[in-house]
C-alpha cells in the first residue's frame, strides 16, 4: 500500500502540471497542481500534503525559496525539486535546504514515480526505527505480551488470527488490564507494522474538539484555527488508529466515525472536499456499549460496525499465575528507572504469597504501581511484605483481637475488620511513637523502626505527620 497519499505539484508549465497530475492520479495519489510559489505556500498552509514536487524557476517566488519556507513550516514534508536549468551546485543547494531529491528536466514520468517510491521506502524505515525505539512493553523474546496464563494465551491466539487482516476489533475489559497493549500487538503483527500506530483517548478530549482532533480542520474553520491541522486519521494513514474509551464519543463524532469505517473517507472540519484514508480502526471500552445503545447514547449501527470481533482482556484476578512474572518484569524495570544500587533482587516468599492472594482490582496498572513503590521503599536485596501497599498485607488491630489456639489472633464480634485501616493506624502510631522517643530525629527514628531513612520520609509525607509536633509531645 502506498505510504504517501497526497501530492502538491508546483510548476509554471501547464504541460508538466497536466502530465504529472494524470500519471500520479493513475498511480493512486491525490494530486493538486498550482502555477507558482506563492500559490504553493498558500495551498500547503490550507491543507496537509505528504509530498511537494516543486520546479525551481517559477514566477513570484522561486522553488528554492518555496523549499526553505515549506520545510520550515512543515518539517515532515517530503520535497522533490525539478529544474530544466539545473547544475550540480543547484542540486547540492536544494538537498542542503532539505529536499529529498533533485530531478533534471526533461524527465520521463516514471522517473518521478521511482523517486517517490524511494522516498516512501525511506520514510517506512524511519517510522519503523521510531516505532522500535518507542516500544517499551513488557514482552517475551517472541514479542508477545508477558504472561503464561491460559486466559492470556487465549487472547494472544485471537490476536495472531486477527493481526494479518484489516477487520475492525473492539477490545473490552476493566481499567488497567492492558487493552492498549493488545491493540499495539495487533498492529505490530500486522502488515501495517512499519506504518503509524496512533492512540487517542476519546474520553480525554473535550466534546467540542474531538472532531477536529480526529478528522482535522481547515484554516479558519473556527476561532483560533489560524492554520490547517492534520487530524489523527490522517496521521494514522496506512497504519492503525486506536480509539480508547470509544463509548465517550459524542453523537456527532459517532456519525463521522461511521462514515470513515464505511467509506474510507474523512472530511476535515470546514473543508468541502473529502480525503481518502487507509486506516485500520481498533477500539476499546470498559463500558457496556450494548447498554449505551439501549439508552440512546451510542449509535447502534456504529456499535455493530466496531464490534465485528470482540477481544476480552481478562482481569488480573483471572490470571493469577501471571502476577509473579509481571512483578519480576516491573522490578527489573524500576531498578533501572529509580537507579537502585544495589538493585533489588526479588521478593520474599511471604511477599509473593500476599501478591498472589490479592484480587488486584486495579489490574496490571495497580501491580505496576505497587512494584514501583516497593522498589522505592525496599531496604535490602528483597521486597518484604511491609514494602507493599497496606491493602496487601495484614496485622491485628490493637485491642481488636483475642488470642486463640497457638497464639493466633481471633477478632472479636463487633470489631472493625478492615485490615487496611488497622494496618495504617498501626503503622502511623509506630512512626509517631518513634519520633516522640527520638525527639523528632528522623535518622534515629528510622533506626528504631528498622526501616531506611528514605522509607521513613516517604511514610511521614504519606500520613501527614509533623515530626516537630511529635517531638514536643514526647
């Protein structure tokens, strides 16, 4: 599939404009042609183009001046310069100013097509290199998302079947389960992998701006639209657009989205013409779109168009065997990000048991945050239960339990059985007591509590404790 879609031809010779328009349109490009440099710059400001084919000698403004201004205003634009009066010095000047190539007139139209194909291949390599650098996902050596549970493996089998085709996919699942990672995996395994993956959270963009963000707008389309803007569909052309929280789209934007899915066309806000785009759409939601359809908040036709295939991401409580695997991956990452020296080597058996038993309502995102906190607070080479968030580990609340057989704590009837509140109260009371005993000396208080000075400062901030006030009470 061609990477470049839209081409602007700037040449004062009508025959050149006519021939290039015919040849390039026949090759599938969207072509516009203008007769001078000023017109070319106005056209570039009004709408987005992938390529500018520009003659050097033109009335009103020469091609090299157009090249410099166009590249300054549109750094991503590919420019090919043409001239019948060229020299080696002029070619070098054009390339130095940012032109991709320099073509000597007279030329055969196939020469221009060949230059465009080379430019497309270069752009593919640039985008693929950028994609590989930006990919920082927890994964195995085979490129799959990290996890060995049957629930996740079933999802990855679906991904393997769906990736090679352009079928629209709806990913459902709770917050934090990794819906965007699955969308990225679908893209990475597809023939579109070298082309853009563009992600947008539909719920994070104000309703009045969502159409402009998705479809772009023309210069002057509304107040403050001082220049044309390329929409996210145009940015994703040839690749994949991921619409996260698609259930938050307002109804007018839903109508336009349906047209894109059915016709492969977008109409920027304020434009009279439509643009062809080749984009695979992957959507995600944590809301029940079927219920939204019943309430009249989501179009039924769009729902069925998006929900061609549904991929359900299982919550972490349904893939408990992946918890320790993910925890170790996050531990390794945060050792580097937090510059831990020496690094944390792993978790104690008690810490792993607590993590395996926990339900993880916030899913993988909650696990990631818990591991960042644990690596930050760990004093030694292993993460202890005390380094994990309070909601994971337990201690008997003072005065709320009696002693049972073997010295175990037995809660009494009528007691508050919230482990989280009991643990927080107990930890806070110990820290306050240590600060009172040491007259507010934080270094000595950390020694008394048998935790690091860094961990104590974190806890003081978390509980809002004033060490000076505690020193006065002591």
